[in-house]
């Protein structure tokens, strides 16, 4: 496959440069998408042309997945969108052996924290702090690209931001892989009070927010403050500095084993705990040692303001807006179910998704949706992770506790790394990642430029381009028959419409 000419690419981008020119095909129905991995080995299959689903289903699946493939489209058409959502809300019933096969090469992924530390500490060499985090990042990307449990993966992404931990801080390099497995993934579609309590007992969270050194003589307020401000009530909930200090005092003695066979496990040290009276957000705490903070955390998780805040955040993530009536219904469902995430999601997903507000793809979604659409094979290794780092969203690398921003405007002024990624991906210039262009050329089964453009724009954007835009793009690219699919794909991936979903 010839290398994409830089001038061709820029001319193609000029043809697609106006968002209005592509407005007619944004979130439109599609039919030529790549299938999910259907076997434990071998290349990703390419789909047969199929019936085009209705636009609302395509828009909904674009929010519920990291890019709808033909399996999702076919299942939603067969089951109905509501049936598909209910199936995804029970991920344990979805066979995901294919992605499990891809993950088996990672040595550290299933280990406890102490074992991750030990296998990374050579007898004479320096401790390898990089491999466990790199494997966690690769596993995260592979799940997003290849997992059939797509809704679960979108929720893992959401909760990873909500309970953000910067893996490079302190001992996070060997603690965060366990937190990802036992806190975020284990509870992403469970009960939020259970997730929050698991997070509070997570050594990764305690170390990240400096609670492991908190004592009655010097209570550290960092974790207590973020519990109130970010994890539960929200900054405008009306709590006071006295509430922060009281919760910090309740959390004294919550620490981590630093060595021995229990290294990296939670530990409550009663000798460092403040036994004095405490009141958090109007609620006196019983003087019961470790139970003080546990009861306070459970009460915060069940609080109506927490319900409202979580419902609002989830509505913004999936719908691009937070209609008050929908947020209220989701919050009431959360309260009635004692914090069940599925119950909270149902009104948002079932009633709000037919007409969501367009959202700008964050870098992670941009990269993963491109790989899914073009049936790329990838190891999700250093080269792909470097590309995400240049775009500003390397997994588990956001330094502050608020998580990667979920506001469209934050990401809209950094297009050049996306254009470079589009050109490198289609040119097979990203190490460990490959698009099989001969397969795609055979799949297209035509050399007619207009037909190729229609098929590829349907594959990548969900619908053919308007004829005038398509013809202008073909004229500007000036590509010959051999490199036309690659040149078109690069331009379409970098186009305004592919940035939105």
C-alpha cells in the first residue's frame, strides 16, 4: 500500500474542513461496520452488507459502545434497543472469551499488589515500575476495542474518572491494577455504596490521596475532602470545613501494609485512630473505630444529593445534557434501589438516548472507535499508548482527583495530534497496530471511486457523504485506485464528523 502523500491528506482535509458540509451524515444510520472478534485467534472479520438500522438506534449505540460494529447493530435490530440494553446491563451473561484470550499474555493483570511488587523487583536491577501500569493500560484499551461487553466498558471508563487515581503517584504502579479489578470493574454495574466502600478500602486510593499516613496527631484531609467534593455530595452541597475535618478524623488509622506478605493490602491501625466525637454533615458518628468511617461513607453514598449528582453526571456522559426531569427520575430510582447503578441507568438510557445531544469524542474514544471501525489488529502497546499521551488522555495518567474532563470544549483545540494519528494509523505506521488493507480492498469489491467513498464513509461515519462533498473530496485527494481506500480513510478519520458522536 503506497504511503499517503501529505499534500493529498491536507487537500482532503480542506474538502472536509467545514462541519456543516458533513452535518447531514453525523449520527446517521450505517451498515458497513467491522464485527467484534468472534474467535480466540485470527483476524477480525469484516461484515457483509446488511439492512441499515434506524438513525435513533445508531445514535444510541454510538453512546453505549466505543463505536457500533455490525454485531451490536444486528443484535439491536433483532432484540430492539431496550432488549439490547438489558442484555448489556448483565455483562456476566455475555461470553467474552475472545478478549480474555487477548489478555492472558499480561503477567501482572490478575496478581495481588504484593505479588505485582515482588515480580517487578529484580534481585540486582532497579524496580520495574513501568510494566504493571503499561499492562493495565494495554488491557484497558484491548477491552474497549474488542470486548462484547461494550456498555460495561463505557461504565468502567466513567467510574475510572469519577474515582480517579493517578497510577504514577507513589505506590500506585502496583496498587492501581488491583483497584481497577476489585473496585471499578467489580462494581461498575453494581451498587454505588458498595463501590464507594471498596474504594475507601482500596490501598491505591488511600495512597493516592495520602490517607495512609493520616493519624490522630496529624489527620490528613485530602481523601476526606475528595470523598465529599468529588465522590459523593459535590462541592456545592453545603458541607463545611468542620465536616471535612471530622471525616478526616474518622479516617485516621486507615492505612496500608508496607511490607511482608501482606504488602499493599488495607490495614486499620487502631493506635493511630482518633477516638473523639465527630459529626459529619449533621450526622453524629458512633465511636466504633473502623465502623465510624464506614458508616459515614455509606450514609454519604445514600444521600439524596449524591443520587442527584451521580444521575446528572451519567446523563451528561451518555446524553450530552442533563434534563431535570430525567435526572430526577434517575436519582429517585437510585434512592429507591439503595444505590443500584442499573436502576439509575435505565431511565437515562431507555428514555434519553433516542435523541441525545452531539458529543465531541475524547481522545480515548476517538482512537478506539477508529480501530474498531477499520478492524485494526493491535497489541495496544507503547506506540498506541504514546499516541494517546500526545492527545492528552493516556489511561490512568490524569494527575488530579477530578478525572479526565468530560466537557466537550476542553478537547476541541487539539486537532493536530488527531490528524497525525489518522495519517499514521491508515499508513500502518503505528507499531503493534495494523490495518489489513488488502482485506478491505477485497471487501470493497470495486474500484469505482464514488462507490469506494460511499462504502468507507458509511463504515466510518455511519452514512455516505453527500454527493457534492464526496466528489469534492475525491477531486482534492487525487489518489489512484491503489491508495484510494487508505487516503479516503485518513481524511474521514480526521474529518469534523468523526470527532463527534
